[in-house]
C-alpha cells in the first residue's frame, strides 16, 4: 500500500473542502444574502448570480484540489477517488438543501472535469 497515494487523496479532498468553505465565507462577507439563498425560496429565485458565483467557486476549488492531489503523488485514479468523494458530499448537500435543481446538476457535472483539469495541468507542467 502506497501511503503517498492515500495522503494525496486526503490532501486533495481537504483542499477542496477548505477552499470551498473559504470562498463561501468570502462570498458571505461580500454579499450577505448569499448565506440565505438555500433557505429563502424568494431569494433563490431572484439571486441567480449568487448561485453562479458559488458554482464557479466550487469548480475552482475542485481544479485546485486536482492540482494538490497530483502534486502530492496522486495519479488519475486518486483524482477519480477525490472527485467521487466530493460528488458524494455534494449529493448529500443536495438532499439537505433541495432547490434549485439546475445548480446542483451543474455542480455535480462539473466536479470530475475540474478535478481532472487540475490533474492534467499539473501533469503537463511536470513533463516540461
């Protein structure tokens, strides 16, 4: 068992979790209503831009998590594990929060491509 690969999964998952939380907190400081869009249906209907910002923040976190996973020593398999774990967390959040469905679908569909983009960028940079 290669401990470096296990560590890469832990670091990648942690990186995505920490950065997603950090970006959400920053968004909450800049736009106080963004903290209530999953609770208040009226805000959810009018603040689509807040959902788009949240979406891109999580995608950027996944991209950076893919880079972190690869830097520690992970390959495509470890990045797939990290992406799968994040998809499970997002699925749980989807069940907890509910609406809007389009946001959750786009989020789930973007996780693996963003993680693998981070893997690919880091892999290509290490080859040169």
